[in-house]
């Protein structure tokens, strides 16, 4: 696993979705600025935790797909339905 590539690609993906940029949220009384809520990714020696989910060991096929997506420069496919605009 190339952790340097993962970190570099995460920075690139974050910039694509506008990290640090607020968005307009319409409310019944007008509108307000809203910051995107980040989704933490914690890398351990033997696995990862995505968000507040369960620990996923590197040997698990879903974990390998997630990390391969990131190393290929894409948002993890497991997150695309929950976060179609990126996260």
C-alpha cells in the first residue's frame, strides 16, 4: 500500500469537492452558508476506519477496493451512492 500516494490523492480529491469552501443552503426564511462536513479516514498499520464506521483490515476485499480507488485517483465506490457530490 502506497500511503504517500493515498495521502496525495486524498488532497486532490478534497480540492475537487471544494474543501474549505462554503455552500449556500436554502432555508424557509432565506439562505445561509454551510460548510461541508468532512468524512475522516484513519489509516492504521493493519487497517482503516472510514468515518465513524468499523475497523476494516487491509486483507478485507472491500478495504482493498476502497484503497485502490483512492490510489487510482477516484472517490471510493462504496461512498459514491451516499455522497454523489463527493465528501
